[in-house]
C-alpha cells in the first residue's frame, strides 16, 4: 500500500489479506484514506499515534503536526454505518503546555480507556527539563449538556476561560517523565494507562501507571512572589476555581483543600496570574515542577535574577468568574526500569505489560506484571532462538521499538525496524523461539523455499553447508522493506506492529517503505494451528449504567462480576435472569454452548441472545439459578465441539449496612463499618458460620449470617449491639464463645457473649491502654491481646478467668496485664504453640523509629504463655527474632500450616503499606520472603486450608489474592473491589467465603475465594 501523508487508512482484515476501505466501509483498489478534506470538522496533520476504542468502535489519532486529537468512527466493511454519537471531530490541544520550554514538547502518542472514553496524550520532548513533564487526559465524550459525562472539562475552562464545553476537551493533567518517543497502552477495564519514558534526553525517565479517571486537583492562587530564582505560591483554600461553586456559608468553609502531596508533587500547571511586570509572565504562568512547603504554599525555581510578584484571586465579569488557578495531579504509579523504553503492549488476559528497549543490545524486552509490579527481561542475541543451537551469542544490533501480544497463546511479538526483523518470544521461559520467515518471492531471492529453524543442523536438501544455511537463515528473517523514516531533523518514525488474535496474524508497518507485512503466527492450516475457540474477556452489564461504569457490582471495577439475586415470592419467571452478558473472543459459531462449571446455561433456562457475524462476541442471558449465592464460576465456551480456555465469572453478594445507624429521628446516618471477624462453631455448638462487623457510626457490632444452608444467609441477625466509642478491631474465641472489641475512642475493650440467642455483653467494658486498635485471641490459654496504639503497649486480658471451676463465682472483670515497649502497635496475630513454654506468642505490628530517616515497620513478639506476659527481647529466658518491615504494617495474620524446617511450624504475614508488599515472618529466624500486591495494602486475611491470602488495597480500591503455597509465594489476582483501611477482610476457612468491609459504600461484600 503506498504511503499516505496526513491521513488515516482503514483496512478489512482477512486471512493473508488487508483490503483498504473508505469512511463509508466501501472497498477501494489501493488506498482511500480519511484526511482533513474528508470531513468539515476534522483535521489530520502528521499523525504519530493511534488508539482504538473497541467499545465505541472509534479510533483516536494524535496529530504531531498541529497538536490536536482526532476521533474517527471505524467503518464496518460492506455494511450500513452507525457511528458513535458526536464523531468524527478534532480537539485542539495546542494551548495545553503553556510557556514550558524551548523547543516545546509536541503531542506524540495516545491511548484510550474504552470504558470511560478518556484518552491520555504523551508528549515528545527533546530537552532535559522537568517543566516538560506533563501529559494530558482528553475527554472524548460528546459535548452535550443534555447527556453529560462525569469527567467534565475543568482544565479546558482554565486554559480557555470562555469555554463552556462539557465534553471533547482537555479534562485533566498528569505528571509524566517522557523523552522523544514515549508510548502508551491501556489495561482492559481498569482505567490504567502505562506510559513508557521514550528515551532521548528525558529527565528521570520512569514507567508510569496513570488512572485516567482521576481529575486534576485545583486551587485558587492568592499570590505569587519571585525572588532570586525562587517562586513561592500561596493558595487560598477557602475559595474554589470555576466550575466548582464557592460555599454559601459565611465565613467560607474549606471546600477546596490543598491536597498536593509533599515529596511527590510532580509538575503543576499555573494559569491566570498577573505579574507586576508583564515581561515576567513566563515565570508565573505555565508548567513547573513544584515542592510543597506548607499547608497552603508551594515553590518552584526558574532561571532568572529578576524579582517580581503576581496578583491572584478571582474576578467576576459578565461572562462569569475567572481565577488564578494551579492544577496538579495525584501521584501515580512509578516503576524504575530504564529510560529508553519505547513500545508497550498489555496482554488483556494475563495483564502483563511488555515494553521494548530501543537502546539495549542485551535485554530488548522488559516485562511488568500488573498483579505485583514485578519485572523481568528477555534478552536477544543476534540470529539466535531457543532452537538455534549452538549460537554465537553476539549482541543484537539496535533497536527493538515495538511489541504486541497474541493473548490466546501468550506469545510476544516484537519488531526491530533497523534490522527489519520480527521476533516471537515466550514470556514464561523468557526466550525468543522464532523469527518471522520470508521466503523467496517475486522480488526476493536467496531465501529458499523452506523456513529454517536451526541453520546449524538443517537438512542438506535445504542448504548444502552450515555457512550457506546461516546466510539463508539471515535472508529469511530479514524482511523486505525499510522500517524507519525520518520526517524532520528530530523526528524518526519506527513503524509498528499489531496482532489480530482471531486470525492469528501480526501486521508489521514499515514506515520507510510505506508498506504493511502480514505474518501468519501459526493459524489453521499451518504446522502449529491455533486453538479454534478462545475467550479474551467477559463483561457483565451494570445495574447503574453510565460512562466509565464497569461490571455488575456498583462502585467497583470487576467486569466479570455480578451481584446475587433471589426472586421475591410471587415474582414472575425470569425476574433475576441476567441478560446482556458479553463474552469476547474468537471462534464463536451457531450452536455453541456457554458453560458455568461445566453446565450448559441453556439447560437451566439461559439463552444465547446474539452471536456476532465475525465470531468474536456472543451475548447471553445467565439464568437466575446460577445467581442465588456467591460463587466463583469457571466459564467456558464449547463451539464446533472445541472447548475454549476457562475464565472467571463471579457472583458476589452485597449486604447493605447503610440503615444500621440512625439519628434520634430514625433517619439513617453514616454507618462507617470498619472491621470484621468470622467464627464457624461457638462453644462446641453446631456448625453455623457468622461474622461480626464493627460500625463506628453508632458504636455498635452487628452480626451477619454466613451459613450457606441458612434461610437468612447474607442477612443481619438481631439488633446492633452497643459497645464503646469508635470500635475498631475485633476477634472471636470460638472455644469460649466470646468476642473482644477494641474501643478506640474510650480506651476500653468490650467482651461479648456469643453463646446466647442474642449477643450480649459478658462483663462491663475492660480498661486498656490509650487508643486500642487491633485484637488477637489465643484460644488455647484463653487470653486476648489488645494493641494500644497511642500508649505504645499491649493489654493482655485473661478471658479464661471468666470461666472458673464449677462452684466458683466468676469475677466481674478479667485481669489485665500491660506490656510496654512497642511503638504505636496496631494489629495482632497469635501462634498458640510457640513460645518459651509452648503456650503461645503474639506478633504485634509496630513502628520502628530511627534517627535521621523516616519511620519503618517492625513486628514485635510478646510471650503470652507466662504468668506475666513479657516482650521477647532475646534474654536468657526468651529467644526470638523480631521482624523488620519497610513501612509500618497495619495488618498481620498467622498460618499454622507452613513447614519452616525449625522446631515450630507456621509463619506470620504482615502488610507493608508504603511498599505495596506482603512480608513473611518467622519468629524463630527473623525475616522471610515478600510479594508485591496492589497499592497501599492495609487489611489482610488468610485461609490456612487453601493457602490464599486476601489483601484490601486502600489507595487503589482493589483486593489482591496471593498464593502462599507457591514458592516463592505469588500474587495471582487483583480485582477492583473497594475495602476498609484496617481489619476489613476475613475468610471463612471452611466455606472459603471472604467478607470484605466496603466502608465508603456502607456495605460488606461476600466474595467467593478461588480454590
């Protein structure tokens, strides 16, 4: 296909062919690109990046030439067109980077979040300046006041005060560290964009993960002063910049708090300041790397000796209010790999990101595991593959610039445009196992007629000698054409690569020759046929649909999950059937079966509602019989007698707690649920699992039925039980039939009797140290250990004393012993068998303070089996090892099943919130291994029967599932379910059902753990 200047060409893909189509879907002989002349409101000028929104069937293009973003509907070949509302259009973003640096960065790459229809744009920069470390989120949703979207145009209004847009505009800014050739990829259904630094003269290049839905924070600037190159900016948090409204109270309250993060402030955009000398405008308005200096000010440096000040505040006019404003983004994920990474692609099934290092001759591909942020690399040697042995191992020449995934086979395809070679690699073994092979054709000779796998032992019938085979092999793996093209003195195009999973083809774009090569990756009819049926994803419709809303669980991001539904008595048939479930993949044909745990949904009343003509989507209705209880289903498709891969389909139950707490008039108030504990069998009674949940909104505990055989499963039992102020952690003694609750606000612990039909207090509240937070119970000796956070101590409560020998009067309150020397303890876990006399130890999460550095975490060991409990400090009477954690832990659990190779089995696990890890700890030997999880893990639980650890990650509103049995233990899944800051998760070890406290949404989620 001949090159197209300033245009976009669409193609219909078939096996071995690409057919050009125009904007109406009609085919054309050679080329029929969409250009600036195709539509009156479209401008296309030197496009350097494109991203497809598969939900709306649109393509977003970033125009390097005129600094704009264009959105085009993707034509359907040979069919009537139904373009997305508002398309096509072009958005001018040339005013986004104000007075930054010279030469100014230019928009270069783009990626669209298909769920929110927001695009992240990264800039190409050829200067070393942190003032250029910005990217922008562009709102691609329609500019319609009658059908608004939730993301708005706050940044657009600041850059263009006369703007009234509500869509198709600049939405927010993010801090990026990008060089000359950054690239972006978006993860499916997570709103996360991964941005590579792009090489070149980049300042502090790191890989960044950006949540595109997070808006920029904004504050009104009161004043700004410039002295000796230092600019100090004072903000006015009592007022809000438009379009936010100021409060009606007098005096004003604080509606727009200053939330810039000290130490991680990034780059801010300042607009609207009026300097005393207009010649100094560039020092006051623009993009600057900033540092927080107080609760209402920040600073940055500029290269000048001038002194000046600028006026801020707000002014009203006939057209509305304008304010001097600072915009800044929230900190995003940063992963330090190498600043020369360019191309990036994310496997939609494994969630692994692959990145190409164009400036490396050793490790050309870097892999980033989205589940635990771990990294690994794939290195290439010249002409070598895993099957090409022996191989000289010489460095491969620069440079690999593009990557793509075949998710159905987990194959990684990469392109080196300078060598014009395409490699296929295995991310598990981290080896290249093949090159794309191009044989003799009308314009190519000396490549033979049979692809050579190993030139060192090829048959003589293929080539007469090893040297001849090696030359023929090199000819085969070097594709015809020219991979690179230079547009300007500073901009080089490196071509690109993409994979169509359904046809199992890689498409290689060669910028220099303006051609596209089609590479068969081993589809039907070849020696390595692709499995005919595959599932790439499942999306459940939302009960509250809207832009950016994903999946069937409100206020969560789990596309493959829905909520339980039980039809009310007398309701019509099909009341709880779940229609509109979309299954994406390939190979779906008429007569297929959709199966849950091996059961065809059609045999239970489900239906197949639509099978796409392309065979890449099937829409189904899940019958109500599958939705009655929480369950972790295995979903697969049987099409043409060929079974697909298996994916998850989750049914989760939501328990509403919003009406638990009421005011004096009976109106619901914020429940503020925080912690949960689970029991299965109380005081040798029947098996009947339940959970206790602390609710701070009315200082109570509520009981939740978790018995799957009970008619009240998933319902609250009885009335809330009053305890002390601000209840937090709680623990249950199944043997004694007691629960202990830490009352953070009244410095007490409540002891509840669980053996009665209704939960009651066993004895009056027991006094502890200041601000008790976490609780653990040793059932063997009958003691509770309460962590007193402000008191730097733990209280050991003798629960067994409440059950004296027969004929003896029980005490009115148990004895309490205090153990000090533990800095800011929070969480407690118990091993009942360790200790000097094998009577148990408590491991307590604490803070380690060291002079000159910030606080870190520690795990203190308390000997609780002595008559007087003591802190284990390696004395003559006790021998133990304390644990060190990178940041203060807020949760700790014990797994008794782990073989340690020491006298005591079992290990503890603690979270390190600041480093996003879970750490293993053996009190006999000290530290252990660790694993990365989601961002800011604050709560955790373990099921010793399965070895699964569940964490609730506060900053990312996710949960992570860790397999502790694997060696090393490994994060297996991260899901977008929100939780509670501390003690907010628990797992029933027999039913394998997790209870997740979702504090923000005043509910608990009953989540079926994987086996």
